[in-house]
C-alpha cells in the first residue's frame, strides 16, 4: 500500500518544464495501456464464444434442412440423367450463391474464385468436367452481398441481378422459387444455368462445387423429351421448377457450410484471444512487479540517506 501511495503521488506531481518524465510514470502509462488492451481482448473473447455457441445451434438446424434440400437435388439429377442431349450449351448463366454476413472464413471468396476460374476456362474450375468452353462475358447473378462486392471489381459489366436478405435464416423452397421466377422474368437468354455454391464435406471442411441445370430449349431438344409429345407450357414449367429445385438444394447446402465455417472461425478466434490474454497478463504482471520493485528501491534509498 505504501508503495502504491508513493507511486500515485509521484505520478500526480507535475514535472518541471523541459524535464523528462519520470521512469515510473512511463511504466504506469504502459501498465495502463496493457490493462485496457487486456480488458478489450477479454470482451472480444466473450463475444466470439457466444457467437460460436449460436453458430453451433444453427448448424444442427442447417444440417437437417440440408438433408431435406438434398432430396430435391437428387430428384433434379434423376430428371437430367434421363434427358441427355448432344446439343452444346454455349450460352451459360452463372448463379453464385453466398450470403450477406461475414465472420465465416473463406465461404464467400471460395465461390468467387471458383466463378473466376470457370469464366477463365481454367483446368481446375468446378465445371471443367463438362468439357465445354465458357464465354468470359457470360451473364452472372449473385445471391448474397459479400460475393457481389467481390465480383463487382472484375465482372461489373456481367452482373445482371443480385439478391440479398436470402438465407438470413434457414432457406426455404419459397425463397428458391422466388429467385427462379425473377431469373426467368429477367429476360436474360441462356441455354443452361450453372450454379456455383459451397459443397458440405464435413463439419470442419467444405469445397466449391457447381451444378448445371438445362434451360427450356435444352430440355425440349433432349432425346428423352423428343420421344413424347409435350406442350410448350409443360417444358417451360418443368425448366423453371427444376431451376428452383437446384437453387433450393444449393442454398441449403451453402447455408450449412456458412454456419459450420462461422463456428470454426469463432472457435479459432476464441483460442487466439485466450493466447493473447495470457501473453498480456504476463506482460502486465512483469511490468507491475518492476514498478513496485523500483518504488521499494526508491523508498529504501531515501530511508538510508536520512
């Protein structure tokens, strides 16, 4: 207590004009800065831990919704597996699925990079297995503000439609149907739609993937449809319904990847905060001990001089 009172009086006394600040005053300022930083990191750690718990709860719901969405995707794949067509589809429309929120790792940059590789006809692009060349100026539509901002830098002229406020909660088929309806009514001409999304691999990993959905003309020209006589409205409705199914399956899987990545990101942030708090606490303890030792030395020296 005596050392603290002496240190407080020493700091409170103003130094003469032009004189250097006492060493103890500098140590006290440094300790105060460390203490404030330690408090700030501790508050951040509480926030990241809470966000991790929330993401863990949402991940369980997202995985259940993803299983339901996959059933739609499997039904879609079954339809297109029985409608093969030799007609090429040079006019492709790209739909990039991300979200509006951040703090979830590389979810957004993953689909953005995959889209850029596909438009550049890279060998490792997610649609390289289709064996078709892609026009670098193909139209693009984006679901989510994050990927929209990233693609605006290089493909601003190719963006046709952007969607937001989708997937704030668990995506529903109504959301996917609304997006498909706006795409059909947009007036953009396409032979097929390439949906670029994040594929859920496990609770700790994901990868960018793409699925191609044929348009109205592609379904009409397929060998399976030519066998039967179908009305134009039927083909049109089936193409729009298939697009909505594919978008719904991709939305649910991307949402599960987002929650998984956010949980992992907040877990890593909490661990980093704990390590930083340990380092700052050690620095604070060492600085405080050094300040107290210097005060005791000053007191003992003064008493010896008397």
